C-alpha cells in the first residue's frame, strides 16, 4: 500500500511527536485503519520530507512520531504565477488543485469587472483557509514539498499596480489575443498568466492589462472556460520551458 503523505503545519524535527490535522487523522485511523507504528510521510512546506510512524490513535487526537528528514526537489525550474479571476464554488477549487499539480509557484485570486463572486472580509478569510487546504491536499497527492504561495483576493487593478518591473513574461488569456506561445521560444524569467472570469475580461480589464505590459494570448481557435484556460496555458509552458 502507498504510504500516506500528510501536510502538517508544525515545525518538524526528528524525535518529535506531532498532532495530525483532523481530516488526515480521521483518514489514517478510520478509513485506512492503520495501526500504531504504521509508516507515514510528513511535510510542512519547507522543502523536506520526514519519515514518520503513527504514535497514538485516540478518537480526536491522532499523532505521529517524526523520523529522519530528506530534502526533496520536485519544483519546476520555470517560475509561473497564475492570476485567476475568482470562479464560483468547485471551479475555483479545481483550478487551485490542478495548478498546484502542474507546478505553479504563485496563485493570485483576482476580482475583475465581471467577477460574480463577492467576498467581504469575513468570507474572504474563510475562502482563504479553504483554498489553503485544497492546495495542501494537492501537494500531498502530487509529491510537492513546497506549497505554492497563495495571495489574498484583490482587485485586478491593485494587483497590477503592485507588479512593478518584474521581468517575467506577461500573458493575458484572450480568445481574440494576437500572440501564441510559439512566438515566445525563450522564457527565461518565468511567466505570469492572467485568466478572466466566466464572462471574460471586459474592455476596461484588457486596457489595464495592456497598460501593465500583458500580451493577449490566444490558445487555439476554441474558447476555453475559465477553469480550463489557465491550466492549459500552464501545461503548455511547462512543456516548452519547464519540467515536462
């Protein structure tokens, strides 16, 4: 059986006993029915994996004893940022999960003129906690030891103003875009992808992106959904210059 791989938000050191997250503890104890001493792999996002063993299986407190650590490098050599217009419900979860699997380095949830999801401060905090969990679970599954950075939800104009002079290639995904990825055979400084909401970017959105140095990228003759477009571009960039 595959050894369960679990993200824990703790300082991990050999010999220390740590409490597993509730969901992970429930999974190993009640679903997998593992016993004390069963092997686990733990990571906390610092680039290391730790061998571990189940130490206790109390009803609401499953713990593991941390063993030896090893550095694991599964990050893409291509630094990729995905600025995704916030999508509704499971669509956003899907984007976060799959972008993490595809090796994205940073994810920025943005609010555009047509973004339908409205987040007040309290709801944004809850969404961020949920999204972090989605990203951590994706890292557990795909083997990453670094979690992609997740920025706070923000208006697109605010995000663009904060970009500064970052040298990365800037691409806004537009069905009517005038460039294709074949026109960028060398991508030395990474790339930033901006993806619009279900209704697409407005003319004002496009003007802001153009002013900030974004090229309008066309991904073939078909119109892709918001939860498809960014992932397709990430995969293409990884194939061109990343670790595919």
